[in-house]
């Protein structure tokens, strides 16, 4: 790098600012008539803490375990006509309603993605091209750059044991068509005729809410009828009946 100029791929520039600023990037061809297609990534740098090294383990063999992936970590890169590569986060428009533009290629990134979830995607063009409608894994660019070939169809699917925990939500705009929103584990979108260019794309992964299982119906239990109590009209005396009679003694007169 000389005077802020990057001459080759895989080179980087660190910019430190003390107040809100604007970074202007200019791309020029390396030779007369050469291509100006470029893939530029702008990543914020933060000062973090170094990971602790387990005792007895060589430093070059220590790799921190990937934690559970956050849905907000999903990144969408798209090659947009007239703009080049643009990267946005989850649930953010690329091109879209306010600034529609032809999208010619896409790539998805998800650091620390859950191990039990797999995502793959594919793009389609109006005319058959190499790689047309072929699924690729995360981190793979699908489409073209600098060839003025707009995407006319897009597919994204989730698979694996953890796929049921998530739902893909995509909003798309194809030239001359209204905004379309689709959700599910597999989405396939295109314009009314299948030839309209994709001019807006917004992706999101939504976590499904786990509903409590309904209570199992209880089986009716057999209840034995209660034994009726014997009917009594009134108190009854039981046992021997004794009758007492009065006796008058005879009076004898002496004469």
C-alpha cells in the first residue's frame, strides 16, 4: 500500500478516526480497458481481550469453541450494478424500495453458525449461465460481477437437525413488481414472468417460538356407585321387653 492505495487483492487499510467521518473509495483499472470490479469489505475493529490458553496446551493448537450463533450475525453481500459489492446485516435492504438497482450476485456469511443448521442458496438468470440455479454453501459467491447480468430468481433453504428452530424470512422486489415477502425453511422467489431483474433484497432468520404441548386428555375413570344406607323411620329399641304391673295386697280383717 502506498499513500492509501491498495494495488492487489487481500490487502487491507486500517483507518482511525476521532470524530464522525466519511470514507470515500475510488476504484480504477490497473490497465487501460481493464475491469474495475472489486470486492471491498469494511469491518469495524474493536479492542477485545485475548482468549485464555488452557494449561498444558500449545498456543498454536488452541482454538476457541464457536458459541451459539446469533441471528443478528447473518451478513448479506450483494454485487449491485453501479455500486459494486455491498454488505448489510440481517433484516436490512440491499437496493430496495428507496434505491432499486440490479443485483448481480450474492453471498451469505454467518459467523458461529449453529452446528446443527445448514444453509445453502442459489441464483437464477434470464438466460442459462454457468452455476445457474446451483446451490452453494455459506461464504460462496453466487452470481456474476461486471457482466451486467441481473439475478432473476433466488432460492434459499435451511436443513439439518436444527432447521425446525428457524424460519427464513425474505423480502424481494423484482423490476415492475410489488414487494414480495415469503417465509419458511425453503424459499424460491422470482418475478411474475421469471425474467424480471431482482432490484431489492432483504433477508432475516426468525426463531420459531416453541409452543407448549397440549395436555393429554384424561381417560374417564369408573366410579363404583355408593352403597345406599338402610332406611330407618325412627329409633327402634331392640332386646327384651319387660312389662311392670302394679299389685294390690289383700287386707285381712280379724274377727
